[in-house]
């Protein structure tokens, strides 16, 4: 008699989970999905919109997520019928890079890791004295990126384009879950109290793992938040 497939709970925000869910199912996992956080665009005040209007004055613009890229592009395309030259357009990983590339931007991203630490290794972020860097993000997060760039001499501006809130309707499934997939620290904080001790938690970075392990020892580190890396971590548990 064959063993029951592992039951995996995916917690990506709504609209960003479909490819991962389908791939896990194709790999033979039982999959449930519930968003740990909800994402909604912020209405930008004039000073915030001015940052995008002045984007040609930046040495580098870093997009922390696909959401940041989408919400920024919604405004940028109305300001810039042609993209300014001389700007380093940076994505945290492949999903974000795909959004930017589809808009015609010459995007760069780290070769692996796909987090702030990996992005900070890019050549264009090493010598920053007197240069401006814009970080397009949600209403919080990426303090490590901002702090490190400032230490390297950059003038850093933070542009909050969307807000992330805990999903108030999240409820732990009644059926036993073997593996929980977490892609952000906020996502973990939103659901941590509901996670049974026996459930294994897969996280995409050592920074998140350090926080999760404080209360949940069954924590497993994936290479990144990219779908294939999360799936590889699940496959290793069979």
C-alpha cells in the first residue's frame, strides 16, 4: 500500500500562488492554499509620486517584489513614455525581473539567493558615495538593504507602494498539514500561533529561519523563495 502524499499548505498572497500550487500537485503532493497576508496598493501622496517622476536621477532602483514592480509600473508608465537611461533597474528575483522585463526595462538580479543579502552583492551596489538609490517596497521591510546602502555612502529613498496585512480569515486546515510554506517573515508572524509543533515549516532565507526557529524548531531552509527551490525543499522531505 502506497504512503499518503505529504500535505503542503501554500501561503503566498492571492494571485501569486497558482503556479506553485500547480507544480506541487504535479509533483504528487496534496496541496491546500490560504494567503497569510493580503496585499493592496497604497494611494501615493504627491511627494511619493515625485520620487517616480524623478527616477532618472537615481543610480539604482531596487524592486523588492513582483508587487512592488507592478504597482510602480502602473505609475511610471504614465510619467515615462521612454525609460530613462543610466539607471540600474534591480529585481530581488526572477518573478520580479519578469514583470520589469515585460515592461521593457533592462533589469538585473542576483544569480542566486534572491534576497536582500544576495542583491547587495551586485557590482553596481558596491561604490555608492554620493549616489541615490530608490527602494520600491511595501509599507515595511528591507531595512537591511537600506541600512547597508547608506553605510556604503548612498542616499536612500524608500517608496511604499502597497501595504501587507495579515489575512484575518486565515484558519488552519482541519486536515493534518505536514509542510507549511512561508515566503516572508510577516507571513510567518501572521500564522505562527496556529502552526502545530509537528508541522515542518519551509522558509526561503536564513534571516527568516533565524526568527522562525525561535519558536518552531521544525524549520527547513530552502535555497530561495523561487517556486522550484520551494518545491525542491518539499521533495527532500519525502
